[in-house]
């Protein structure tokens, strides 16, 4: 399934915040990404309508199975690519920024090849 890069970033951020804090609300996402609360509210509405997240009566956001799958995929790519770039001598800051861009456009085949190569060490 192909979704927009921004949606992938939101889902990944929700997963990261869930692991860090447990419960996640729109304000947490806005603070983490330094986005406006209205922008995050619109994004959460779109993600909810497309079956990626659910929001309970208290405003807590949780990933639905499809959203969870995408979030885990993006986070795995981000972490592996960041570590791989750092191992190649890229500064951690630049590696994280580049990994954030690469994770959305790299093919599954290329990512698996990098993953297999990185895990040989």
C-alpha cells in the first residue's frame, strides 16, 4: 500500500511516542514534530478516516494494524539507515536527517540488500 510520506512520518512518530510515553495525544505529536495543533488535527482525521489510527473519547491516539505495520516499517528503515550511514562516517545528525528522507523512497529490494549487508558485521 502506498501512502504519502507525511502520513508515514505521522505514523512513525506515533509509534515512537507510544514507546516513549505510552499514551499519545495530538498535542504530543505537534510538540514532537514542531507542527501546529490544527495541522496535526487534520492529519489525525485523515489517518483515522483511512483506517490507520483510532482516537478514543479522551483524545488518545492508537495505531490500528495497518498503521502499526507502516510505522514499524518506517522506524526499522530509519534506525537501520541511520546506523549504516554513521558506520560509513556520516555525522549522527546528518545520518538521521538523510535516513528520514531515504526511508520513504527506497525500494523494498534495496532496503533488504542494505539490511543484509549491514547485518553481516
